[in-house]
């Protein structure tokens, strides 16, 4: 499932389209953010945060520059410029047996 899961994620990011999140996210997903100091549990709230991130980070400057991929997880390093500020960050993704 590793390649499929990451392929779907990259397609969503490239298209800046949150519509595919429902199929990608497990019902029991937990979202961690450096902006929100407590874990956000559940598909609805995670979809809300990720859809917002796709809008904020989703400009032409966004690009992944490195991937470290395991059997069921990945760390994706990205660079993006937002309002003249360069941001270097990571997306840490973990998936279940179903690839969600």
C-alpha cells in the first residue's frame, strides 16, 4: 500500500484538491499540527485542517524536496514561500493496513 497511499497524497497536493481526502483518511485519523497544540481526532476535523493547508500552502512555490519512506509511514520535507516568507517543513504520514 505504500506506493498507492503516497501516490494518492501527491495527486491531491498537486491538484490542490481536498475532495480525495475522504477516501484517503481513516475514520480514526488523528491530525497533529504545530499551530494547534492538541491532537485533532476524526476524519471531519482532519479534512478541514488539510483542506485549509492545501489552500494556504498550495501555491506554485510548494515542492517536496525529500522523502523518507517506510513500510507504513513517510516523512515528506517541503519548501514553500508564503507572503514572502520561506517555509521549510515536513509532513509526517502514517497509514493503516487499508492504506488510509
